[in-house]
C-alpha cells in the first residue's frame, strides 16, 4: 500500500475515528484532526500536481 493510499484512507475513516477517540484528551484529538487534515491536503495537492 502506498503512502497516498494510506492518507486517503485516513481521510475516509475520519468520521468513524471520532467515535473511538472519545477517551482522548480534547487537545490531543484536535491535534490528530489537524494532522489528518494536513495529510489530506498534501494528498489532494499531490493529485492535482
């Protein structure tokens, strides 16, 4: 599986991850969300370029 596939998959499963991450610290969760958003952005830019 390529890195691009993993990044895309992370984007796809973002909604379901929220349910399982309720034990996380809110700041930690925000950090993870930001990280996923960044990876998705990079992935989409890679698709365009």
